[in-house]
C-alpha cells in the first residue's frame, strides 16, 4: 500500500524567504514524510495562472533541484484557468523545468520529472498525486480517501475474464 500526504502550498511559505530556503524546506518535507511512513508528499506547488508572485517564482525555479534531490516530494504548477486564460510565460518556463528535472535525475531514468504535474484548471484543493496540495480554504487536518482507477479497472477485467466466457465491449462496460 502506498501512503500519500499533502501540505499547504509551499509558495505561501516562500513569499517571505529567499531562494536559499527552497531545498532545505523540501528536504524537511521529505524527511518528515519518511519519518511517519509517507511514501510521497505533495504541496511543493505554485499557482501562476494569473501571474507570478515571488513565492511562485522561488518554487518554480527550484523544482528541478528539489525533485532530483528528494525521494518523496512531488510538485505541481497551475499555468492556466478557464477564467484567467493561459500564462504562456509559465507554460514555456515549465517546459524548461521539466527538461531540467529529467536531466538532473538522468541516472534514475529522469524520475524527478515524473514527480511534477503541470495543470490547467487545478481544483482549489487537490488530493491527487503528484499534484496534491492542501487548499487555502481547507482545515488543518483533512483525510481524503481515493480509489485507484486503473487498479480497480484491472481487477474488474481480470474477474470478468476468469469466467472463460465470451466477453464483448458491452459486458466490459457493465463490469
């Protein structure tokens, strides 16, 4: 079983600090997650659909190094919304950051890039990895329970196919 957690968006914490705080903060998140048995932790996030704050820039600028040098930390950046439109500067920057993250973790098949999600229309509070973060309107403690869609589908298909019956698309859709 995989245990996941999310913190409040680190962009808010980094508004009042310089860039030298980014990696140490991520390492603390990584270590704390490990200490309590959490496999992956989200929240190293920025919301830039309307533009960049200083905290957003600090998060985005540090993403490749943070993801390459931590085991559990995941990151997300929202670059667009139906209301605000698309922040094309953010889209371009995130393309570069994804490439840097992959390059910095090339010895691990670019795994740092797999811990990064770039969103459009991210929900206010997102419990799904790798883009999870605790939204500003949420209480301090929240438990979200999710079901793995691909895993559930795989098991349903396996059960259906065990019967050695003729299985058509209609039966699969009903399973």
